C-alpha cells in the first residue's frame, strides 16, 4: 500500500465531512447521507484489492491451500466463543476474562504453530526480517 492511497482516503474523508456539514446545515440530510455513502463506497473500492490480498495471506497462514490443520472458520469460532465468555466475566471478575483471553490466544497460537514457516515467509514478504 502506498502513501498516496492514504492521502487520497484522507482527502475524500475531509471533503465528504465538509460537504456533509454544509448539506446538513442547509436542511438536505438525505443528500448529506448519499454524499457520505458515495465517499464510503469510493474508499471501499480503492482498498478492496488490499483486503483481498489480506484474506489470501490469512488463508495461507492457516494453510487452507495445502493441508487442513486449523481452518479459519474453526479459529474464528474459537475466538468468538472466547471473547463472549470473557465478556461475561467483565462485570464480575475482570481477571477471569483476562485469563480466558490469554488461554484462547495460546490455544490459537498452538493450533497454527505447525505453520510457523508460512508465518516467517509472510513476515519476510512484508519486510520484517527474523534472525
């Protein structure tokens, strides 16, 4: 991702917010909503290829293309279940929620630790060298 894309997204955000405020103050709320929706769709179409690349990298990370060890669906279900359980403890015993979050993180790490070579290749592809 280049810095130019970030500047384009920022420019669209500033332009949409200014136009939205002007349209809201002039009593045109529907057009302000459509302006913000158009800005959102424009930015979404700009970053869609990067989101696709991210999902491809995640699929490679969990080794769905080579061999089925821990699928993304399994990992997501474990993460969601752990998060909901940790939220249950938020009001009563906060430390239990923290312990549960750590346990789920360790479990997910161990589930994908067999694919450490794929993680290393991905990090080196991004530009982070592991020595």
